[in-house]
C-alpha cells in the first residue's frame, strides 16, 4: 500500500485527543477541527467538504440596503417583533412569485435565521395540543434540529425516506400520525444532505395527512429553488418551487437568507405561516398565552422571549433581496448555480474511482446536482470511510449523524476551489489503488 498524503498517525492521534470513540458519530465541528489541525501539522492542503457554509459573496443588493439602513441610523431602534413592514410585504410577494402561494404579510415573520425559526416553531407546535408532544422528522435532515428538541425536552420520531419514496411515503407517514402524538412534521426540500426533492405527489400525500390528523408541516426551504434540473428562476411563472402549502392549510414555510442569497453571517430568514394557521386559536395555547392565536403566540411570545426581535438592518437587506428577486432584476438562482456545477464535477471524480452516490435517485430520475450530495464506497461503513478519507486529506461527515440509515458520507460543494479538482483526482486515484 502506498503512503497516504496525511500520515495516519497524525489523524489517529488527533481523533484520540478529541475523545472521539466512534468517528461515524463525530459532529461537523469535530470533523472540521480534526481536518484543520491535520492540515496544520502536516502542511498538506485539505479538501474540506464537511461544513455547509456558503462559499459565495453575499448578495450585493442586500449588502447595499443594509449599509444604507445603518447609515440612516436604524441601529439605534429596536425592531418591531412582527417585523419590518417592507420585509413582511416582500416576503409575501416572494412566496407568491416563486411558490405560487398566497400568504398574507401578517403571517410572514422575520427570524434570526431559520435556526431560530425552527426553535420557535417547535416550541409553538409542541404546546398547541395537549398529548401531541412529538415531532416527526422525514430524514435524513439537519442534525441541529434534533439538538434543539433535546434542549427544550421535546420528543421526536424519525424515519429514513430512502426506502419510502413515491406511493410508499404516505402510508409510512400515516403509521406515525395515527398514534395521535405527532404535533409537527419536518423535512427539507431540496434535502440536506441527500439533495433529493420531494415531488408534488409526495407533498400532496403529506399535506392531506396533515389535514386529516391536524398536524403542522414545517417545510424547511433553506435551499430555496435550488433544484437545478428545473428553471425555477422566473417570478410569477411556473414551474414553481414545490410546496406542501398547495395541499394543506397547516403549514409553516422556513425561508432562509443564508444559502439562496449567501447571507449566512447576518442570521436572517423569514417564517411564512399560512393565513388559517396564523389566525387559528388552539385552546391549550389560548389558556397559556392570554387567548392569543397561533401566529401571535409564535411571534409575541416565543420569538420575543428568545431574542426580542431580529436584527433591524438585516431585515432591510432581506427585504431588498426578496424585492429584487420578485421584480426579476436579481436572478439569485443563477448566482448559486455554481454549486450544481461543482457537484457534477466532484461526483464524476468520485464515481470514476469506485465510489457510488448513496441517494442517487428521485424516484426514476437522477438526483439533482447541488449544494450537497452523498457518497459511499463498497462495503465500508460510514465511520470507516470518513476516517480513511481523512488520511487522503478529504473531510466529510457521516450520514448517520443526519438520521440516515445508509452507509456513506455527506459531501458539501461550497468551499471547493478550481485547483482542487485536480488534487481530488490525484488523491482518489491513490485511494482506489490502495483499496483495489
């Protein structure tokens, strides 16, 4: 066996020093730390694919609007807990332009990133109906959402969607809902980490079941309209971003500025709550929160207790970005389409050297190229593969940490630089030679 780019003893020592007994369960931060220290100690460049951080400049239209707001003195004022009126209006218009749904500005509430949006949503949903105290995840998904539930002491159920696509999805979801304890269903679309995209038929089955069992659907749209197989870039014109909102009134859309607009650092997003759900009175919420309806409990109780509002200047930035997108003067999908190109090139290199894409199909169609994709290698477990790739200067996280039951890794395309394709080609050639 030929020597690896990173000496094995360096990686092994770092993993041991961090107290990681099972590398399959290493967190994103731990993998990042091992990679950074191994790179520093070895002097060998790492190809870092573990962190889901935008690798593009922030949208200029947002930056300009935020700077102007700050120069106009907005930093001295507390934001309204309901949100900047201009942002609420533009969020409503954006949902109409790119999803084709009507959500009143009242129900579009800015949040300190979708992370805060999910936290406040979990709190509200889990308290709405006594006995409905459990969240259902359609996995794989974003690991931190489960940590949020752990922090607040809320239970959850989960299943891997890998074997339950198409007509199998509805019955699988219903097998959980019929127990009567589920308060909310959570999934991302496109999916982090698999990049599969639930289609209209699947979303219809979820929506109809949500109405039947009176469950709230939290649709995480962190990678909004980033299914690059379809042209979802033209406002107010089909095709639209698929959404469960066409099939139920029990929905909350979580729209983030982080990925679509590369505005992750300012922690800005918006939760769009359907008109019916926003105005609905749940007896248990009304008793606990002075008779307030669902939407006002979410904003004036949960969000107010968490942060007393969302960064005032960042709201001006998001309002400007959403307006430019809806006006058609800013094609945000064109800006982020580079992620799809990177994924295509990376997949080709990996697959040519014996790897395979784990979540490879959207029913009968190849999965889209985008921000993430998944890889496996022969009979290696997730932990074995992740650790082995570290010796070759490649870092990625294990699918097990995302709720997946498949053996493999999540690869993020955001930080790949042009010269690293050649580097990856050389290292995966050596990997294949050493494992043949």
